[in-house]
C-alpha cells in the first residue's frame, strides 16, 4: 500500500496527463467545424427555395400569357378570314365583324404587353434563382473542405488522447482508490485541476491563493521524510 505522499507524487503525474488531455480536447473545440457555414447555407437554401418558387410561378404566368395571346391571334385570324372571304355581304354582319376585329386588336396589344412583362419578370426571377444556387454550391464546396479538415484533425486528436489515456491507466493503477477518487472529484469541481504544488511563497501553484500558516505547515510536514 503506497503512502499518502507517494500517492500525491503519483497524482502530480496524473494531473500532467489530464492537463494534456484537456488541452487536446480544447484545441479540437477551437477548430472550425463548419457550423457557421452550415447556418449560412440553410438560410441561403430557404432563400433559394423562395426564389425558385417565384421563378416557377413567373414561368407559368409567362406561358399562360403566351397561350392566351396565341389563342387570341388564332381567333383574330379566323375573324379576318371570315371578314375578307367575301362570303359576308350584309352590312350589319360586316360591321359586327369589324367591331370584333377592333376589339381583338386592342386585346392583342394588352396581351402582348402582359407577355413582355411576364417575360421580363421570368428572366429576372431566373437570374436571381441562378445566383442563389451558385452561392449555395460555393458554400457547399467550402463546407465540404472545412468538414474534411475538421474530421482529419478530430481523428488525430482522438488518437493522441487515446495514447495519453493509456499512459494515465498505467499511472493510476498504483494509486490508492480513495485518494484517486478524491482527486477526480476535486478536478471536476476545479476546472480540471485536482492537485497542485505549493510554491516557496506558500501559495497554491494552480490558483495562486496564499495558504494559511497551519495548512502550509501541514504540507511541509508531509514533505519531510
């Protein structure tokens, strides 16, 4: 059974290892995991979906306007054909056909304007959707590279931590379980610090708090052979 002083000396080595483990894990936490890029991508994806929906709607409206214009053109051609065929001689019918043709001409002008506006809006919507898609593709490529680098580093850190933990297992086997348990409890409460040397000035080597004279005396007595 080791003495308390031997346990404490061994714990100093364990503390050094635990500090190395914490530093390795902290280094991993400071790496870019791609979370920010993913957030930007998700926001951009929502924008792209809205722009794509607007584009589809604009294209549908353009097609609908073009079909209506085509139908109007066919009807106008039919009226013209009837009007100039020579088969209609009654003035009332001719007047009616002329009035119908004039109305169709006015409607054609309105529909042509509608088609042009629909085409313009469709083109703008298409360009906006294409730009948003290009941004998404660039973000996806950037995210892919960042994640690859992060995973590579994560694997390295995991391997390093695994090796260090093997060292720890070898050290703690000779420490009294109750002393080791006390060390682990303190370390969890003190941000990873479970033991520290006392300085020559009587201050804690971890938090630099001056120890009371009685506690300093107890430490010095413990250090004596």
